[in-house]
C-alpha cells in the first residue's frame, strides 16, 4: 500500500499531510529560514504522530515558495542576458503600460538582469524564417566576456526564435559547453511570440533556477538521509513533475503552493453539482489566494506577473492579496486604517504569539473579537496571548483615533475582508462570472474564520470548508496529477488553415513533452489561443477531436461573449497552439476519524458590532451533524467561525457546509 506525504511551505507555517494504511495524519510546524529544515521537521513530526518510520514513505510531494521569495526579495542568481543586436534593453523598455496610470513618478520594476550583464550578438531570424547565423569567433569573444562577469546563470533570447530556434540552440550549446552555469534558452522556456514577455519569462527562469536547483538538491540529500524517496514538485500549472525537470526550468514553480491549494479544493468539492463552480479562498499567515473552479476544472491562465515581471507559462489562475493572519494593521498618512501587505511572519509573528511581536495583525484582531479562543493552540502547539493582542490593538486605536482595542479589531477585520472581497470580484465579476452562482471553498489556517463574512458581502449562499482545510495545500499535493505543457506560436487566419494542419502541429507538440509515454492512462488536452483580427490579446479555448475550424470559431465566440459581452463579424486568427499531457494521480482513500461533538468552552464574540455568548466546539466529523451559529469550531490546524443566522452541517466527506438561515 502507498504511504504518501505532501509538504507545503508557506510564509508562516509548513503544512504536512501523511496518508499511511488509510489513516490521515496532519501537522503544522513553523516555517524556517532554510525551508528544507522545516520540511524535514514536519515530516518527522507527522511520522511520529502516525507511529511509522520515515523510511516507510513511498511518495513524497512538495510545494514551496523558494522561487517566489527569490523574486520578491531580489535574491536570485547573478544572471546574464544574450540577445539579438539592438535588443539589449528589451527588459527595461517593456511595454507602454505604466504601473500606475495617474502617478507621474511611477517607476517600472528594476530588471532582474543588470545592464552591464546584457550582451548583444549580431544574428537575426526573420518572421518568415530567414536566418543570419552568428559568427563563431564572435561567440567565442562573448563567452570570454561572460566568463569575466562570474555570473551564475545565462538567458539566451533572440528575436523571432519561436519561428526558428536554430540560432538560440547554437549559442546555448556553446555556452553550456564552455561555462559551468545554468543556461535558459527562451524557446525552451516559452516558445511564443512577443519578445518582451518571452524574454522576461526566460529571465525569471534563469534568475530562480540556480536557487531552486540548490534548494531541491539540499532537500533531496536530507530526504535521502531520512530514508525518504526523492521529492516530486508541484508546478504552477497545478500538476506534479519530477524534480529533475524542475531543477532545469524552475520558472514552473512560481505559484507552487497556491496551485496545490486550488487542486486540493477541487478534489474535496467534487459532487457539489448545484453550483456553477467554486471560488477558492486560501487565507494563510502572509497572504490570501483566490481562484476559480468551473465545471470541475481548475481555471488556468498564461498571463501573469510577479513583482512586475511578466511570466507567461501555464499556471493556475490565482489572485493574491497581502491580507493573511500575520498581515500588519497600520494607519496611513491620511489617518485611514490599512491592513498589509507587510506581514509579521512566523517570527516574531502576531503579538498574540508571544514571540516578541508588537505590531497588531489580523490574527490579533480575530482573537480580540472572540473568533479564536485564548485556549486555542495554533498548529497544536502555539498558545495565544490575548493580553498582548489587546495591547497591540490599543496602540493602533490611539493612532487611528478609535475608542478601544475592540473597535480597532473590528476595523482590522472589515478592512482585511474588503481587500479579500476585491480579490474575489477580480476573478468573478470582472471576468463575466456572477459570484452568486458559485460556492465559496474556504481553507488555510485563517480562511474559515473570514469565509462566512465574505460570502455575506458577496451574496454567496454556501461556504464549503474541507475536512483538512488547515493543510489543504499539502493534501492537494497528494491529489495532483502529473502534468506537462507545451506551446507553439502558429499565427494564421482560422479560415486559411485546416483541422488536419492543426492536428499535425499538436502531434509535434506532444512529441516534445517530457511525460512518460509508457503510461497507459495518459491523457492529452489540446487548446488554442484565438482572437479577432486586429485585437492585441487572445482567449484560450479547448480543441476537441476531430478538429473542425467552424467549431473552433463557435467556441471562441462563446468565450468572447462571456468575457467581453459581445461578438463581432471580424475574421478570427489562430495565435498559439497548446497541449497538456496528464498522468492521473489521486490521494489514497482515508477513513475519517469520528470526532466527538463536544463543547470545549464558551466566551463572548463580536459580530457586526454586537456581542454574543458563543460556544466553542471541537469540529465534528459525523455526517449530518448541524451546528447553529454563533459558534466557533476548532481543529488542530484551523478554526471555522459560524456567525449568527448561519448554520454548519457536516457532509459525507467530512466537509462543513455553511449556509445562511432564512428566518
């Protein structure tokens, strides 16, 4: 029988889910500066709790924030860029768009690669495929210049390499032979048109790959010392990949953790057919991640950016806001109360952690409002200090000219919720979806505390809180399929191509994928990026077999109508063709431990300015159990708040369904 462990590293806590002989064990430990230390510690704790030896584990899946942190903290590899003569400043020029349209002092993000480390090479490939090959002696001179810079990584990105990558292949090969550094060729990372986005994506890949390679190598050694198998890594696209694949193209991991959470939410909301889908809401210690599940599938995108750097690889469509349990509340120059994006992290953490933190956070506000109990032990080991929380919020109240710590806590709660509501609207209303037709899947350590209030603000009728909500990202790692993507730009009018021609390109793309061809249950999904002639942006639509161009146009116009509210009589163009190979995996079946429905305590909680005597229960798992609000339901890794006029009912799979009671 498979014994599997999934470990997700967050900014504050590291979450572990272990499934051994049908028994589910979860744990949460503080994240460490060297993330691999926290990973190993979490696995050891989970194995101890489950009564097994780590060497009995047969599958090890992992999601981390290493690449994201490298980008946000500007702590990646010293990188060089080799590009076509005349395009040295492509990363700096970027697009005409500005970070803030009305800010005359707005500045674009600093390029990941210093100008002194950007090199031009006389070469050219035209859009028609005509090619000027770079001179061998010039390449030799280039190699010597780069060697003097002592860089750790190199990007090779040439003009129109997506049409013919021969020049990139030639130069990348020479660099790899002559220099002992990582080399990212743009056609290998993103084989699409648009020079800026392709170069930016390849630059991100080169910038984080040495960091990821070092981290995975260190983790692999620690895992081996513990008798664990080699880790398999969660990609931003919501699929698992072998560590060897990730160590050479680390850009695939920039949304590793958030993607795992959405996959876990999708797996635990199966069968909820009364909704069009689910808005997923993952609130952790540092930030909140929002995404969408429609028709049982995770929404993905190829247009994203982190810290101002465009990244165009397929990834789960996640919107992140700096509003987590550890987000710090503050007062701006105009006297307005703000929350985040700065976070207290795990050390020192919120004031109530008792680790020396003095600044007020969302967790401190939740404790003062009675949504968390003073007796609560976060992660099963961290006791909360309510007096420290009150002190921090009293100082905030003085700054904001409020009357009390409670009033400050209510303000922090409302502002944090407003930030998160805005994020939910961005993935629903702003994309043509009515949030009232969706359920809200809430998870993360703090998500179920805020979920009902958010649902009320958005007029969402049902909140689903999965059984393993506090560590759902780690659970999602065990439920994620093995997934690989390939893309190629194929610019042509839809009316001038045929289904047979498109099928040929898809077959070529499929041959490029690194997935295991021997897997009997491998599935392939084809899609196409289409647009009306003259448009600057595309919409991705699924391509069914056999391929018929008139069916493709109908699918595009249906998507265009939903997103933009209209269709046109203009010709439709094919821009990119995509294929995804999937090898299904799923978490082993587990039996839910029957939790006794017991009342743990009773205290005062504040809802909409009114105090209520609120019972605190151990979260039940017996199907059909119903709890009337107000109530607080506790489990080791998370807390669920049921407001007045709401009720929570345990579903067959152990999830809680929170609904507003019609009085």
